[in-house]
């Protein structure tokens, strides 16, 4: 860490909100002991795993289990500065950095059904940068429920982690469908696994109940990434924060930045938006999006309008 970053760290570092989330998901899942041996034996993947793989990530709305890890180390220090120097998510500095990262991803690693994507084809949603490994349950991101027909992808860029654990697991199962809404899985007592409609409400509606983990037909991969590596994943790729450090109260200190990229339809300025997600009652940005959504469930926003849950940016 540079001396400049050391000096500014104490002024800009946000509270460790992730610890509360880590403990909450452990509390919700008294059957984690059943999955631990499987996680400990999971295949490890990193950017090296894809060096000879020219396959691009399928970003269509119904793509399942698509992912790739690439090396983008040239952006590491710039992205860390967003955190350590406290740049706003909508600042000019942040915009340049994020545009450069996404442009690099678009140019070489995305399969959009033959369409050559540019930055103007994209909308950025929720720049999240922070420490910890908070979301220790298998899920696809609930946020996509708001953009039901949109193609898109996510990127997760590792900035710091000195430990061998604490990153993330990718999860695949043949039971997942291309039209499934966002879903989550919870490991309960007696080995039971419950699949829910992932809305982030205190009690999520169950979709299915499995008598044991074997019935779920999961395969796990641990993303054994090093700082400077970037995971690209399709919107329905199941994943899970590595909760193993939290089980020992040794909370992960890894630093990562995560963002979703919504792809607009060709020659369309607007996108379909569902305004009734629970987020619409919680966050200023989502409240504003619900207000500007028209009767045809369309919104027209700028590329950086949706990067911060706490405010809507009028680009």
C-alpha cells in the first residue's frame, strides 16, 4: 500500500457493515456443516484457468452459468483510489476509470449474439466497493428482477486479499432455468436445502425444498483470484461469498469492487423496469426510478444514473 493510501485510509474507510451480513447468513443456515467439506474440496479457478480459453461470456438475459476470469491489473491502483481517496461513485474520476474497465471487457470478452457493444449501449448499476465477504448464501442477484428482459453481465474485481480464503464460490446446477427469476438457496437443519425467490425480504417465498444437498446437483468452483484479476459473470450465474472465515470469527478483509452492466436494446433509449421491488421502499435511487417509470414500465436514464443506491444521478 502506498504511503498516500495509508494516510487517507482512516479518513475514507467505511464501517465494516459486511460483518453483520456475514453473521446473519450464518445464523439463517444451521446446515452449513453439510456443505463445508464440498467447499473445501472445490476446484480452484483463476485467470490462469482461462489463458487458453477464447470463449466469451454470453450476456443474453437467459444465459446460465457463464463466467470468465481475466487479468486487468493495469486498473488495480486506479480502482483502489476510488476507495482510499473517497471518490464519489458519480465523480468524473470514477467515471473515467469505470468506463475504461468496461470498455476493455466489452472489446474482448463479451458475446452479445454478434453485436459489437459500445459504452453507449450500456447502463451501469450499483458500483459497490468495500471489504469483507458478506453474502454467504447461494444466489443470483436480486437486482436483475428490476430489469426482467435486459441482457447484461456483472464484473467483480479483486483489489486486495492476502488470505487463501474469503473470495467467492461460483455454483452451477442443471436445475436452473433460463427464465428463472432471481433465486437463493439456504442450508437448513437435517441437511434440507430450501430454494427461494430472492427478493431480500426478511422471509423469502420458497420455490422448492430438497431433502439434501445431493438433490440440488450443485457443482462448486472457488475463485482463487489474485488482486488485479476480474471475474465476469452472466446475470443468472449463481454465486456465494466465502463464509468460511466468518465461521471462525476471522472476518475476511478482502477488498473488491462489483458492478452490473445493463445492455440496452439496439436503437432504444429506454429499458424495461419493474418498479415494485422491495428496494423501492428502501433506497432513494430506487424510489426515484419508480417515480419516473412510465405506464409501459420504461425508464430512460444515463449511463451513470444508477451507480449509487443513495442518490439518482441526472446525467
